[in-house]
C-alpha cells in the first residue's frame, strides 16, 4: 500500500438511529501515523463515529476506507483496528497477563509467541514485572495501561481510544497524556482519540476535528484551531475568547469602544452586517492607570482577578462594553487589585473578525 494513502478515508458518512440523525456529512482523511482527535460536547456523535470505524456500527450511508480497502461488510474482528472503550472494564478475575493475552485469543500464535507479544505489550505500557498481579490490585492508571496493552498486543494499524483517560484525576491524567503521546511515537500506529476535554486534545493531537451535533465544524492543527477558528462556536470551544459585537462599516469592523479592526472576513460579509471581534485574553496588554497605553487602547477597571500561579486572569470592565474582557497576564510583575484603573492595549492584527 502506498504510504501516502490515508489510513482512513470517510466520504459522506451519515448515521441515523430511526428518525434521529446523529452523524451527517462526515468527510475527512486521517494520515498514517497521525494522532488524530475527535473533540466535541457530550452527545455530538464522537463514540458513534469511533464505533463506525471499528465496525461495531454500520454507517446509514456513505463510504469508509481503511488502508485503502472499503469496509462495507467487513466485521469488526477483520478490521486492522482495535478499540479502547469509554468505560473500560478489564476482567477482574484474570491477572494482568491474562487480561492482555485475551486480546490474542483468536490469533494463530504458538504459546511462546503469544507470551512474547504479551511481554512486549507490558513493556510498552511500562507494566514490566506486574504481569501476575490481579486486576483488582491495580490503580486506576495501571488499569488503563492494561486496557491499552490489550489493544496494542494485536498490533493494530489504527488504535481507537474513546475517552481513555476520563476516569483519572488531573495529575495522573496529565502523566498518562505524555505517556500516551510517547507510546504513539514509539509504535508509530495511527491513534484516533475521542475526548470532550479541549486541553487534552490540544496537548496530544497532530490534528483535531471539532464536532457539534453530528457534524465536523472545523478540522485543523491545534494551532490552527486556536489562532484561526472558523466561527464563534469553535472560538468559544477552544480556549477562552473575548467576543465583542460590532458592525461592518467602510471596509472595517466597528467594534464600538474598542475601535475599528481590519480582517479577512470583511471582504466576505456585506457592508452593515453584524459581526464579532474575537480577541484572545493573552493578546491584551494591561497597563497601570487610565490613559497610559498609547494607541490603540481602552481605559477600564479590574473587576475580577483569578490567581493561577503561573498566570493571572483578570476581568476588566470598560465604558461602552456590555461585558467585561478577559485578560491573561504572565505572573511576573506585581498584580492589579480589584477596582484598579487600568488601560488595555493590543497589537495591530491581534483581533479576528468572525461572522454572526
Ligand atoms: N444505539 C443508539 N440508538 C439511538 N440513539 C443512539 C444510539 N447510540 C447513540 N445514540 C445517540 O446518538 C447521539 C450521539 O451519541 P454518542 O454516544 O456518539 O455521543 P458522544 O459524542 O460520544 O457523547 P459523550 O461525550 O457523552 O460520550 C446521542 O444523541 C445518542 O443519544
Ligand atoms: Mg462517547
């Protein structure tokens, strides 16, 4: 197979359950070796799409190719995929090795070959030496690793992971994220990873498909999604975004108290159309005192401050704005107290213009 052929090709895939359409117009490719994430709110169709890739569910219409082969009529156990389920229960009555070896039960391997494969999988997920431990004697993180090893032991071309880290606490989750990424680089197989945690998706992925209501709203790299969101929903879903309503006037967006902004959407929307100025909190600069920021700038007052250790998040109100602006500042200088008069400034080109 030509290595340039995408490992997964989805064309016009739709899924209906009775009268309910849960996936529509799914059209994208996943490259070999990619760490690809599906990100979206609960109920948007992430698990359903993963189940279609796995062959547990069939699309109502459209086509799916895996490794260049049409998947219509190919059952789950004949596909080069393996899935780690959303609420994964490993078998409590089997030890770690037996749990992992269970994945190989249908493969024509000698006992010695199977043992070698289990040992290799154990080592990949850093559980060497724990093979004979009982499943119920493992921590949550170790159990997740057993689940991963069980999927990896079959050496799938594509590993499908449905929120595999969601049951873990924040610290362990962050550790496992790094391990998962390192593991993916080591084994070089394609990962399709489902999450509703945007930070997790940004941390791990080469590319992310943002889903809502059964559709892909935008597919891009983490940087692309953050810096060039296609619309307001993506802008609000990925990170924090200040959205200031305005109107197109004379080839620019008139954003009221913040002044006029140029941007590519100006050519797309008609004169007089309503649109939004989108400004990330870290693109705003805070200066002490009113009227100290040069041009362009805006005088306001600090109304909230959240201390996050490495950064401080402020809310700043200003005359003419119907809601406060979020401002994120590196925690290097003395902070601003509540009620402090401040001036906000921003660089030319700091804002994006997004349609209604
Ligand atoms: N077998 C089924 N029959 C009917 N409706 C279903 C079935 N499976 C899923 N759905 C519906 O399809 C929609 C998408 O479900 P899905 O499980 O794919 O969402 P999800 O994005 O994985 O959500 P979550 O983040 O909560 O896991 C939901 O409205 C769900 O109720
Ligand atoms: Mg789900």
